[in-house]
């Protein structure tokens, strides 16, 4: 079991997502760990180096260009994914006895994972509505009661990428998922989330703790849609022009 004060302490004492999860996985003594969406293996390497108590670390990623899904900036070419796959193996070679490599999408590999076998899973694969829906629903039964689902890109805007890509609705989708499962959920700094799967005996109640000091105060999708494109256009186009004009004016003085 974990407690609120400890999660809060770890969030306050760490300065990026890598440090947070290194400390959390150590604190929770999670031994059977998985990561969905591995890319170049940066996260896997950091966790394996720091959390020496881990017994198995399963890495799930197709490492191939996906057609008709995963409309995201990270959906690179087959050749690039091949090199990322090799890079991941290189980075985690020192932990070859602990690592389990599954080269496939969630749907392609999920049946190989026994139910209630994972202490902790980090979900960082396909961030589209399709992707997060499949990942949360397919992986949830694979986590032990009282175990944890961590995840990335729990962004305070669904418009994290250029508009030609799909939005990333991880926040608030995961909030609704936690609610439907009567699970405890933490909104963390660095756009991370932590869901605690209710134990068999004990508390089974949805609670959403916002540990960012208020970034996640509005869990409606509407607020993001109203603010989203305007926020994006301002950030991407108007602010750079404004900055450029300001620089030109101050240089000409
Ligand atoms: C943002 S990257 C992961 C970054 C990595 N977790 C890190 O922190 O270093 C996303 C990865 O998700 C993978 N991916 C995309 N769709 C997937 C799916 N359906 N199942 C599993 N992985 C997927 C992509 O191939 C890509 O490598």
C-alpha cells in the first residue's frame, strides 16, 4: 500500500518524470514492471539502472510505422524504428536477464500477459483517443489489485501536437476511467498520472488528487476545446511574431 503523503513527498522532491518514477517504483517496491511505448529505451534504461530491485521489465512496442492509426509525430518510418529498436536493446543490454521484449502493439501482445501479474505499468504508447482507450482497458486487468498504472502526457491541453495530428485526450480520459473503476488517481507534475488499482480488501473509491497545485482543476473536455485551438494558434504563430517584432523594435532603437 502507498499513502498520499509519500506520493506528495516524492512529487515535491523530484524535478522530472524520470526521477519521479524511479523514486516511486523504489518506494512501492514494484518488482514486476512493464512499459508500453518504449521508443528509444530512454525511460527503460533509467528505471532499470536506478531500481535494482526490479525482477522483470517487459517492454512493449511495435517499433514499426503504423498505418491507419497512431497519427502522431512519433510515428516515424520503419527504418527509423528499426534503429530505435536496436538502440533500446543496446541501452538495456546490461539488464538482459530482467528484460522481456515484446515487439508488437498492445492488441498484438496482450494475450501473452497473465491477468493480475504486474505490480506497475507505465503507459506511454499511442496517445490518441483510440490508443489510450485500448491501452487502459486492455492493461488494467493485467495489473495486480493494489498495483499501479503510471502514464505520460497527462497534459493540461489535448492540443499538444501540431493540429495535423490527433489530439491527446489522456487528461481527462483517464480521470473518467479511474472514476468508472472506483480507483484513486493522482495528477502529477510533468504531465504524469498515477492510478492505484483498488486492492481486493480495502478502500474502493474514486478520488482525484491534483498534486500540481491546480493545473487539473477543470476535468471537462469542453474547457480544453474552447481554449485549445486558440491557445495553440497563439503559442505557435502569434507569440513568435510578437516576439520578433519586439526584438526588431528594440534593435532599431
Ligand atoms: C512517446 S514514445 C515512448 C517514449 C518512452 N516511453 C520514453 O519515455 O522514453 C511512444 C511509443 O509508443 C509506441 N506505440 C505506438 N502505438 C502503440 C501501440 N498500439 N502499442 C504499443 N506501443 C505503441 C511507438 O512505437 C513509440 O515508440
